[in-house]
């Protein structure tokens, strides 16, 4: 069961090659009898095509696996009932083969895991028993099966043939146990399909995100490259609210001298006789606080 795809491919190859080989070798194709080599080549080519279809289309592959299981179980039932039942016509074995094959095919579509495990174990055991029969009795057991399907009278089997026939169910049981406990534990063909679908969804999301990013980049206008060295930005005019106001000048009475006082001081220096007469108006002017600037007076400036 671990090699699920390989099982589907080999089953389709087996069905396609066997059916086409029988049709080409036993029947006339285009009014000519084909040789065994030509029939084998045609059967191999069509068998490969059938194997690919069975591997790629899971429902077709499971149907063929179930059909093969039903045919093998029906053949085993015919061999086991040989001492007790002898079919009177071909329709009995043919109906048993078709009914068992279709029933197992439908059941395999419904429960693929257990019936695929059973089909692979039974098919492998049948191939081993057929190979042992070829080396031991030259396919005596195989010819006996064909005669039973034709509803022809056949002689009873010897103990060697029954021993080889008993090898088939023993090997089938061993294959089922090995696959159930060792190889097929924890594996499922449905998980492979789900994981592939998840990967595809993740890849689609990543591609959509990349497409959106590219569209956004295309919508944005390209930036013009700078031309030459950039000049430093000019400082703008300062905010008038933050200008520093000048400190107001405080003027006192001693900061300025009255013109009358200056004139009296000159008179004292010259020693004129009019100093006593000029003293009274000078004091009066000084008391009233005449505040004329120093530059307002006539004559050269006087240092105090």
C-alpha cells in the first residue's frame, strides 16, 4: 500500500497487456494473423497506456485493483470447489468471475485502503505460487484453472498441486499482516492528495501577493533623480514673537544738565560780576527739572 501509485500502474499494465495480447494473438486483426512477437509488442504499448491512465485517474486505478482482486478470489473458489462441484456450462464460472470482480471493484471504491492492501497481498501470493508451479510442475496448476473455467472434465490434482495451492492463502495472509503492521501503517493516499492541494493553494497565494506588490509599484510615480549637489536650506525669518526687545532706557535727574547751570558754571570760571544775578534763575530752572539734552546747548561741550 505504501507504493500506491506503482500498484495502480502495474494493475493497469497487467490488464491492458493481457487483454490486448489475447485479442491480437487469438483473433485475426485486419484479416491477418499476427505473430507472437507482434502481438506482444502491441499489447505492451497499449498496456503502458492503460497503466498511465490507471495511475493518473485514481478511480479507474482503484476499480481495476478491485476487479483483479475479485477475479483472483473467484478463481480460488473454483479451484477449492473442484472435488465437490463440477460446472455444467461455461456460464457458471464466467458469471462467478464477473460477479466477484464487479463486487470487489465497487467495494474497493468505497473502502480503498483495506481492499487495496488485500488485493496487493493476494496478487503477490498468486504470482509466487504460479512461479513455484512453473518450476515444480511446468504450470500444471495453471492449465487446471483454465480447464475449470471452460467447464471441461479434468483429472484430480496430486498432492504437490494441492501443496502449491495451499501456499497461496498462506502467503496472502502473511502479506496482509506485513502491510497492516509494518509498511502501510500511518500512510494514506488521501493525505498525499490533500498535501498537494495545500501546496498548490500556498503557491497561488504567494503569486497573488507578488502580483499585488508589482501593481502597487507600477502605480507609484517614479522619483526624479537629484541634479547636482543640493544647496543648504536658507534660514527663514525669525518669528516676531521671539524677537528680543531692547531694554528701556531709564533717565534720571542727574543724567542731564540744564543749560542755565552750564552757563552759571562758565560765569564762575570767568569770574564775572554777574554770577550772583544768574544764580537765582539757574536754581529755579534746576528745580523745575529742565531736561534739555546736552547737545541742545550752544557753545563747546563741557566735561564734568
